[in-house]
C-alpha cells in the first residue's frame, strides 16, 4: 500500500518547524531582557517647564531601542481626560480642594495602568511623568510600588535658569492642548503663575536626610551638574549614564551610507570592496553639499571599511574611523548574493525572512547584536554637536530607529537608499527628519519584508478563502493567521463522494484564481458554477467584491478581492510639527502639535479607522501677529520714562543699528519674546498673583 502523501507532507512540515523553532530559540536570547530582575517604576519629579516630559520620552525611546519594554504614563493626559477644558492656573492652587481631589484621582488611575502594564502586558519599565513635587505624593507612589514588588528610581529635574524656562514654555507649552488659542502672551502669563502654584508646596529630594535611602538622580540646569544617590541595579546605572550624556543644545546629525560600491553593483552583501564610479561621484557631490551647508564644527565619522573611508577622503576634512560602525557581520554569507544564499543555505534564508531582527547569521551577527554594538555610538551622538556619520545600510537602520523611535519589527526594513542624506534635527519631543537625495544614480539594495506564504497558497494578506459549491456545501477552507507563519488547511468532503464532487461540472473547471500577488490561490481545481468566496479576519477589511463564480466559458465573473489591514501606517508629519502616539492600530488616536512660533491649521486629533486616518494631516503655519501701532507703543514708553530725551536717542540709535544688521523682524520679535519671558520669570514672585492692577503687571503690559 502506498503511503499517504498528505501525511508525508505533514511530517516534513513538522520536521521543518521543529528545526526552525530550535534555530530561532538560539537567537531569541535578548541580552536586554535580563537587565531587570523585577519591574522598575521611574518617577519624574520637578516643577512645570523643567523638561520632565522631554527626559521621559527620550529615556523611553532609548530603553525600547536597547530592547527593554518601556512606556510613559503622562499624568497630564489623564488630567485632560478627566477635565475636558482647562480654564486657568487656579486649577493648580494648593487650596483648590476640588481640583486637588481630581488630581489625586488621576494619579491613582495612572498608577493602576502602570500596574497593568508591568504585570499583565510584559512591560519591564514604566515612566510616571508628573510633577510629584510633594513627599505625600511620593510616599503614595512608594507604597504602591512596595505592594506590587516594583523597584522605584526617581529622576528630579531642577532648573533655576530663566532663559531655559522661558525657552521651554515658548517651544512646548504654547502648543499644549491646555492652550488651544495659542496666544503666546496669555500662555506665558498663565503658565508662570501655574509654576508659582507648585512652588508653594514643592519639596525637593533631600539626599542628606529625609530621602537618603531612595534611589535617584538630580539633573540640575539641563545637565550642568548631577547628583546620584544609591543606584540599586544595572538598569538604573544605565539610566544614570544615559541621562548624563544627553543635552538640549541645538545641533544637526547627518546620516548617509557610503557611495555605491563594487559589491553593490554585483548584489553581494558584506565584504570590503571599494567605490564604483558612481560611488566616487557621490563622494564629490557630498563634499559640495557640505560646503553649501556651511555647518559649524562638523565632525565626520566613518567605519573602518574601505567604502566609507573612500567616501570621507573626498570631503577634504578630518574624519574619525570607528570599528563599531562596520556593517553587520554576515558570517558564512559574507560576499554572497541573496540568490546564492537562498541556493546554498535555504533554511537560513527562510529563517532570516521569518524574523529578521532576531536572526543571527551563522558565525555572524543579528540586528539585535548590532544594536548592542552601536550603543556607544548613540551615547557619543547624544554628547556631540553637529556630526556626519558615513556608515552602512544595517548600521544606518539601527541609528535611524533610535532617533525615529521605531520598533524591532520596523527597524530591519527601514529604507536607507544609497546616495541619500538623512538630516536629523532634535526638536522638543522627537526628531525632525529631512531626506536629501543627491543627484547621482545608484543601485537599489532594499529588500521589502516578505509576505508570509504556504507552499502553493498565496492569499490576500490576513484573509482566508472559503470555497463552496453552488448548493452551499462547504468544500474547502483555508485560514491565514497574521503572526503565525504556519497555515491551517482543512479540506471538507462532499457527502456524495469521498472525492471532489463534480456532479455539477461536466464541462470542466476554471483556471486557478489569481490574487493581487499574481500567484495561484487554489488547492484543487475549481469547477464550472462553483462560487469562490473570500472573508477577511477581524483585523482586516474587505476591499472589492467578496465573491466570484466560475462561468461556463471557464472565466471568473469578477476579480478576486483584497483583504486590507484595518491598521493605519505611520501618519504624515507636517513641516514644523510633530505628532504624539506610537500605536497606529484601528481605533487608536494621535495628536498633532506645532513647534514654537507656529499654529496648527486642521484637525489636531485623528483616529485610525479601517486602515485610514479620519482626515488629512494638518499644517503648521507661522504665527503672523498683528503688531501694535507704533505711535501707541512709543506713547506708552514715553509715559513710562517721563518723556526722557535719552530714550528717544536710544530708540533712534537702536533703529539705525537694526537696519544695518541682517536680522528680520520675525527674528527680532522672537528674541524680544525670550528676553521678556526671562524678565517676567525673575519679577513674577514680586508681584501679587491675581491682582491685575499691581505696578508689576502694569509694567508687563507695556511689552
């Protein structure tokens, strides 16, 4: 008796799956997952406008990048959900009992979400982003952590520099959801009073007495000084090291790959080949680009491989070679094409497509290994000013993933084309990205993420096919699961026969139906009059007709439909703006914000519904403030200074100097806004809050 072919095929599949499981288990040893022996709660402390949210987001991005699942819980978000509209700083007065109850309840709700994340959602670190300025609040958090066996590490941001505080308010708080009108003068006035409300009850960490047994770091004046107390474990030491390396000074980071290499032309990976003719042309074009940019104090870093060094040598500047910037080590696959790898190492080729981030080449590296290797580069980039990094495709993907906050699933498939420069400018809560493609042709080395497939079946992504006879009997069903590479196939049999029922199809059958991939989708012949139906899984939506029928002329009635994911892709980032939200699944929401001096035009809050965002992305327009009449401003100034002739001379002299300079009025206005904010920050404690008739408030109104 002959063996059952289906059974033999099943055994082969089981054998392959067992082998694949063993190979992948070797590679899934995330070194970062062993950094914490218990969940850690990072608690931010500090007055408003001290950079707590900036530190929270930046630290979370870093920890996720190195493989430690981390999430920010911003108390302001919870407060805005509880109190739909913000009216004034009065909400933050310590004697506003009703508001104090609301604020405490919001904190308790946020801590419950922290608990769920760390105990039920496989999170390792939660960042509680709030002021937490009183010992009472911090004791509440410590008791909560003790009850749930969480470690606690405090990060206190202390700043008494009026320039920094004013700049932070102008850059971030003006675009806050608390101030939809975006009036800078009103925002500055209200927010400074909000700070004064917090100062009344602020109790800084005391390392010498009350808080000597707590684990914490004080960051003073944006990194001018640090005070570290009682670090408990390895992950806390990494957090301290990271915070001691970041800064907020303006700078630009340029990332690009080497010029096209000889191996790029041959389709080979790895190796140490030199530049092609077009690669050398790119090096010259890169030099011209940098000269046009006139970048101050630019540092240039390369790997120790020939193709990056040759690219840098053409720039005519000094450069540093970093071995850790070398391309990912492909091990036994070095200097091979993908076709050769697929032919000589088919199992390895399939495993890499299955889990590219974790896959490690035999004798080589994985993307996860590469992230670990590149961590010192990130630390140095955070310490530096303007830097150009000339590296390789995999290396550049890892660096971009850090700055753009991309996860392990996206990282190995980020597009980093040859002869293209990525200009990264750190902004308030993220990074502004500009792509500059120099006009030199090059080969395309990008490989898209492969779609998961079975041996013969190629269905629309995330769907399943249901084949029925015209009498409604279920003949065959094939279901595809999004995250599971295996396929579940079950062939139903008609009751009339153990074979496929052909009673209705004396004239033969239609060709295998083709899907959007132009691949066959049929397990068995589909007969005349049979109906081809397709249904999508819950997380997908059907686009097009959900059925087709095999006609007598052996042609399908309609084209096969497509199952489109209900999830949305990353939304478009407006120029001079950014958005908050990392979840792009159906039902999730994002919020757009604009940089300082810009206001948002369009829909600020958008939701992902059935694969599409609810509206087009907004734009950020420059705020064109109507200037006050010059005569009125001069009259107020003259009255204030008792019609001083010296003032008239000073104004005339200032106007003459301004005309000679290249400053635009917009730059002058922005400069004066910062000076005004600095003065108000210094003088506000002297004024009486709430009394609009005080001499100090009259002075402020003259600006």
